[in-house]
C-alpha cells in the first residue's frame, strides 16, 4: 500500500507543480513551457497592482476569518455536547443527521440553500412572514449584506458533522479514570467537560487550528461560485480562487492566473509556518 500511495501522490501532486512555471512566463499553449518567453515577476506585479486586488483580498480574508471564528469551534461544541448524551440511540441519530450533508456535493447544497431562501415559497421567507418579522419576501441572494452570513452558515451546516467525528474520537481516548476521580470529588458534568475533556483534546484542536490558519486564504470555491453567481454579489463574493477561475479559465490568461494562485500558496505556507511556531511554544505543533 505504501508504494502505490507514494506513486499516486508523486503523479497527481508533485508533477503538476511543474505548471507553476507559467507564472513566470507569457505562456502560449502552442509553444509549450520552454518556448514561451520568460517575463520574471511581471504577472505578480500586475496582480498586486490590479484595481480589484484589495477587494479580492478583503473578501478572501473576511470570509475566511468568519468561517474560522464561527465554523472552527462549532464541531468542537457539538462533540462536547454529544459526549454528554446518555441515550446511544439519540446520539447516533444526531450524528448521522449531522454528518450526512458532508457527503452531498456543493451543487446539491447550494440548490437546497437557494430553495430555502427563494422569494417564491422559500421556507425562510415563509417562516419570517409567519412570525411577522417581515411583510414582503426578501431576495437574500441578491443582497450583498446577507451573502457572507449565508455562505458561512451553509458551510457550517455542511461540514459540522463530519468534523465532529474527529473530536469524538479524541474524546474517546480520554482516560475514564479522570472522570471517576472528578466524580468522587463532586465535580459536575459541566466542570468535568471544562477541566478534563476540553484540555485532553486540546492538542488535536491546536493541530486543526494550525491547519485552519494556514488555509486562511482558502475562503472557498464551490460554495462561493455557486451561491455568489449573481453579478450583483461580485463585490462581496469574489475571492482569490474564484478570481483565478474567472481570469484563467474563462479569459484564458493562464500565466496571470497561475501567478495569482502561486501568490496565495506562498502566503498560506508562510502562515502555516508562523502558526506552527506559535503552537510549538504552547506545547503542541505539527513539526
């Protein structure tokens, strides 16, 4: 199993990295890599000086931070709550219902979200009208002020259950004698959760936090492309990944798009190293 895995990673992860050469060329697909003229950092400079650069960076960073702030602790809280549930039947039902959305493609999830937010018999608008919170249906997916909340909420709903599995596995590895000792000392379930469960799974939490910080510029692609396809939302939905897709694939500016993608990758690696260095001082790190 080891050799096929190494071959797979080498073929599909390392060989394609040869394509980053395009970022330093005026690439022409008919001339190939070596015949295309080399232009150095021309495309990086063009990307940084582009009129939409700061808007794209703002959207990327803000959406990533919102996903980190709200999405990262959500599966931890769910795992802690499920760990306190004594009914195994109810616990399994909640687990199954919560992680099923992870196996749905973003096309299905986005369609589901659009249906719920629709002005024409959308369940959200119907509920708000029944509660007398609004008088007329709101077209949520045409209003930029709601877009970030919709993307973050949809992402949490899709991935919270699957991420919870990792933390439940970490909780299962906690020494049960710690709970017995705390129970003898009169500690409540809530205090045991705060003083035993959470500290014991903290190394796992820190590792995932390091990876999340390293991917701070990965605001998303599928969800933003599908939910933010309305041109009205471009000012708040356009991030580095969707910009690279639009410029590179749709406009055939391969070198420019590759430079933008490489720019994101270099910063992500730097953030990953920085986060790991901070975590190492706290006693837990990736390396």
